[in-house]
C-alpha cells in the first residue's frame, strides 16, 4: 500500500485590533491508485474519523458528483 506524508504550514497574522492570530494547517494527498479505484472527482469529499484501535484512522468517501 502506498504511503503519504503530512506537511504542516504555520502562520501568524495580526488582526486590525493588534491581536495575533496563529494558524496551523495540515495537508496530505491521496495516492493516485486509490483515487482512481474509488473514482474520486473534484466534488468527492472525505469524512475522517478515529477508529476503534490506537493509531487507526477511518475515511469514508462521499461521492457528491451529479448522477
């Protein structure tokens, strides 16, 4: 099974009132063979949830494209 990595981007923005807003975003990709197997398109959404076991992640694929 292919593996992917997670990249992290952090930024700080100063609001008009002078307060700093800290933001952290995480990004990963879906391996091409999985995307093709599940016929993913631009409208596809992924629902992420924590599984029953330690270090288990469950992903539910929602096909939001027009039928």
